[in-house]
């Protein structure tokens, strides 16, 4: 029997994993809703929180979908579908898969036909994420206690510290943005998209502060992310085409 990255068994495995993720999400949604009602929270406020949170997930979901489509070109559909449905970190999954394929000399434009290569990529993607699974339960409480302690001593410094940690995490992936900058104008596409996203966020900030649109605070990030994705789909064919 010849190897295929889109084997029925892999689709069945993907379906099981995704159904588990959906069931888990519904379980915690129902528990959170019941807990909010027990705390006598207003129903309108609860629905508002649910709606804003659901909207916030659209932008990451679109990026994950694009990641699945990108990876499916050489890994087939089931494996990227499983990986990104569970982990959901395109900033990790895509570099892990592409770097392994490049190291093995496998072209990214062709579907993998060698089961050993497929297995190697799957193992790298899996083992690479294991430290976060192990370290989170071991260190999360200590980190949270440290952050709470800092905020109790100085709330402003605590906010700055958390922001600095977030920016540090984002900066770790800037190498992907600047990786192809020497390849000419197409290499600047990620930078153009990054700048456009920043402009959208700045406009949202001005509307919130100057025009008093407080409701926009919950939607500024999704707007900037979705706007940047739309901008990328427009500018890429123009520059590359």
C-alpha cells in the first residue's frame, strides 16, 4: 500500500481530535456561563463578553486557516489540521515544518511522498512544543505570583513589565519578518503588512481617545489583524505579480 499524506486514517484521527477540542470548548463555555449567573452578573453583560470574545477569535482563526492551507501543500490536510486545531500557533508550526523540510532537502511546493520524511517533520513539530506543555504547569503559578507581587507594589510598573514580556515574545518571531528582506521588493511585503497593521491600531487608538469610542477597545486588535491580512492579499499580487 502506497503512502499518502491524505490517508483516510489520518482524516479519522483529525476528526476525533477536533471533536474533542470542540467538546472541551463547549464544556468550559457552559461552565463559565453558569458561574457568571451564580455571581449574579447581568445577562446583557455576559452576552456582550461572549460576543466580543467570539469576534476576537476570528482574526487568529483566519491566520490559522491560512496556515493549514500553506502546510497542506506538502504535508497534506490532516496533519496541519490536527496540529493547528490543538496548538493553534502558526508562528511555531509553520517554521518547525518548513525548517525540517528544508534541512531534509524536500521542496515545499510538492506533496511529501516519503513516509520517513513525513514522520520526521511530525516528530519535530511534536517534540518542539513539548517543553511548553511541561513547563507551564510547573512554572505558571510561580510566574503569576511574581507578576501579582510586582503589580501590588507598583501597578504601573507591573503593566509595563507585562507589556514588555508580550513584546519580547513577539520580537522572537521578527526574524521571519526580516528573513527575505535582501531578496528585493517582495521581501518587504511582511514589513509593509506590519506597518499597515500598526497604522490601523493607531487609528483605532485615536478614535478611542479622541472620539470617545470606548466600545472599540475590544475590537481594535481583531480589526488591525484582519485589515492587515486583507492588505496582504491585495499588495502581494501587485508586488510579486
